[in-house]
């Protein structure tokens, strides 16, 4: 008798809980997220991965395997971890809403929101940003350097158009050293690359 009563109680609970589940429809798709781009440092101390929503800005997550602590870099993308596992270089995308608004306004390419370079210290969780990123390169096995170029916005506050530079003239190339945080600048660079 007691077992029949318990069976009836469990069946009632399961039927009630099944009836309370929200049905899937189109309104829930935007809340779905996927995980991807997983990477682990050589010593296994840190991992990084993306959390990508169906619609919206992605997040780059840094996870300390030893302590279980997580840190989020909003809109972090295309990251590379150094060989020593202490730093990561990444592109930080502009907010999706700002980019969509600029496209609706049909702004020129030089007025669109720009990417930034992010230099992230995995141990201290310090993030340095360098705005108006034009391009970034590292060695295949990234050691202590990242090279990048920026395109500062034109000064249109005075109503004057900036003088156009010749294409061959190039622009400043910044070489960031992770271990010291020092940036060296080389002028008039048109193309650059790292050896493997």
C-alpha cells in the first residue's frame, strides 16, 4: 500500500513539473549561446574560450584552471596566447549596436566604429586597450611581441579635411613587448610580418 502511494505521488509530481516547462518558440532563440574557440596554455594553468550569443556581442572568457576563477573580456575576438602562458593578444570588436546604428546612418568607412587591440595579462587580469586598430600580427608561436598599426580618427572638429597621405608613405608600426609593456615605434611602414 505504501509503495502504491509513493508511486502515485511521484507520478503526480512528474506530471506537474512537465506541465510547467516553457514551450520552445522563436522568442527563445536570441537567448541561446554557444561556446567555441577553446585554447589551453602549455602548462595547463589557464584556458580561454568564446561565449557567442545568437544575436549580440560575444565574450572572451579567461578561466584559471587551478582556482576556478573566470574573467570576461567583452567583445574579445581572434585571441592568441603567448608561449609562456602569461599574456594574450586579441582584437576587441566595437559594440554590435553601435556598428548597426552606424550602418543605418550610412556613415563612411572612416566614421564607422573601429576595433581595438587588447593586451591581457592572464595572471593579474589587467587589460590594456589600444583603439582604432588597423591591423595586428604575431608570430605563429607568439613569444614576447605583438606588432600593430592604428588609424587615428581624422580631426574634423575644426571643419578642415585632413591632408591625404600617399599610399606608399605607410604608417607607424608599434611593436609591443609583453614582458616589459614597452612599445617601440617604427615610422613609415607599409607592410610587416613575423617569422614563425
